């Protein structure tokens, strides 16, 4: 871990086409709408079965927390109102049949909640490492809505295209039948092998945290924890919100799966948002180098830093060029 902590990146000041701004929505007020209660149990990546080498590549060593509260009753009510206002903009992809991404451009309430300093501080404290709201706006405030068809899963088994995120219930999970959030207490490699062999997941390792109401969440290292959202077994309304974070320590390798984002986010935005995110990382890596300047004879270290930076840019360029060749990745329904 380097000592330098990156400065935040402002939300874009230019407004994209196709994302009309909501009118008449509630105004986010952290003093009224947040009621953060910290989780008391954290399941480590080690407990998921990850090796020391795997964990060393991650900004923190936790896998998932137990359920904790984020919103007050009033905050949850406002969040539900905003979620329903965004519902007409749902889109479909190969993994999720009804979701809204980019809602942070349309709703100031959602944007302010997702970028709230109090919430970011709580997330950082849980992670044991300073975090920032995700620098890709489409990774903020992702909303999932239950499919129209009863029984169809909201989202298939998968890992996320980012490192840290929370999954928060917007509707009351106890007002519906089914619709559980589940995670697998094993590694993503284990799940991939089971899928390849045509075998089902070990039912003993499937965990379904009990959420007491709307505004409650779990925080996870989403690219390491295989998870899914089950379908409702009776008609009802199930909405969740997922918010992403990036480590303030930009010396950790970026984990953006641009190839996957390009398949679900609008073409006129996905690449621009990714370019902006990688430019921010580059700026912060260089800034860290300049701000931490000291006379030194360690030219090998200086060369390493430049190689790391140029490697990151080269990888980003490759991701941009090859994005069209990808398919949406997931582990299916079983
Ligand atoms: Fe996810």
C-alpha cells in the first residue's frame, strides 16, 4: 500500500443524451435520510477459500459483511419514491432482465446519496481502507427491479465488474415471497469449475442473509464474492440498489471490466466514462509521485513506477479496442 491517497473525481458536469432529469423528486438530506449502523460481522476472503496470493491483489481482505442499516425510515421512503420514478427507464441485458444504470445522472437524490461523505466514510471504515464513490458514474446507484415474470431470477450467479459495492434493499424484503439475495461461500474459481463440469453449487455454501427491512444492506468485495438475486415466487415488488466504490490507494491495480460494461451501458457513454476513470487513476499516480518527491538513487523503483503507469494505459487501450468481442459473463441460474 502506498501512502498517497487519491483526490476524488468530480461527477461529470456535462449531461449525457438519453438521461432525462427527474422532476419533483425528494432532496437528499444526510441528517434525515441516513441512519448508518455498522455491521458487526465480517466474513474474510480467507473464509471464502481465497489464497494469500489472491488476497494480496485486493485492496482489503474482507469478503462480505453481515446485514447493516444505511437509511432511516424516511430515507428509505424517499429512496423508494425515486426508484419508482426511475422505473420507466429500465433496460434489459443477458444477465438482468430489468435494471436501471446511470440513474445518478437522472436523480440528484440518488447521486447525492451514492456520493454522500458520511456513507463513504462508513464504507471505508468497514473496508479498513479509504474508499471513494466509484469514478465511473454508471457504477453508482445501479437499480435492479424484479422481472415481470414470477419465478425468473432478478440476476444470475455472477461476480461484479468492480471491487467494492453494497447491495441495499429499496423495497421491504419481508413484503414479498422469494427475491432473496444469496452469496456462495466459496471462490469464484470453484464456481467456474462446478459450472464447467455441469455440477450444481454446494447448497451448504449458499448463504441468504436475512434483511429486516428497506434501507438495509450488505457490503461485499463484489469481484470476489459470487452472488445472485433470486426471483419472486409470488407477484410483488422487489427493488435493490447497488453502489460502487474505488480504493483511494490507486496503487492497487484497476479492476474495471470495460468489456462487460460496454455490453450493458450506452455506447456514447461507456467508453468515455472508462477513459475518464483511467485518466483519473493515471493523474493520481503521477500526482502521488510528484507530491511524494524525494531525492533518491533508486532508479529501478522510478522505472517500475513508469512501467506500471504505461502498463495501465496500454491495458486500458486494449480493453477499449477489444470490447466488441466480449460476451456477458455469468455463472447461470443453478
Ligand atoms: Fe452483483
